[in-house]
């Protein structure tokens, strides 16, 4: 739900069934999307009743990429961050955060 990407057979993911305003719905996301949301403290500012929205998730990912990978010479994000799917961006961010923690 966060990155709008496909969860492929064999991938780890989270599933949660919710009732919001009397409507039952399933929420699913890649494990990596959940991990990056936690690592970037996205849950700190979300609505306590409705949780982290996909809009907030995507804004946070965009902000991270801008903050960490903006190239002022080209007035754009670095080339290796362009043309990626949101899921690919999430995985790159997790790899960066993991490398920084070592």
C-alpha cells in the first residue's frame, strides 16, 4: 500500500485487517516499506487513529531523497536515483541506512 508496488510471490510482507468508519479493509505492504518507515521515524507524526498514510510515506521518501541526493549542479536528484520505482528507492534507502550504521 505504501509504495504501490507489487508484492511478488515469496516476498515478505505485512497484512492487517482494519475497520475504519465501519468499513472493513485489508492493508498490506512490503516488509522493506515497513522497515524504512520505522527507520525514518515516519510513525512519529502520523494520525494516531488512522496511522501512516501512503501520502505521508511517499512525501517522506521524496524528502529523504531530496535531502540526501540533491545535486545543485544539475538542479535535480543524482542520476542513480532517477527512474527508480518507489520500492527500488525504499531498498536503496535501507541499504544506505544499513551502511551508515556499520
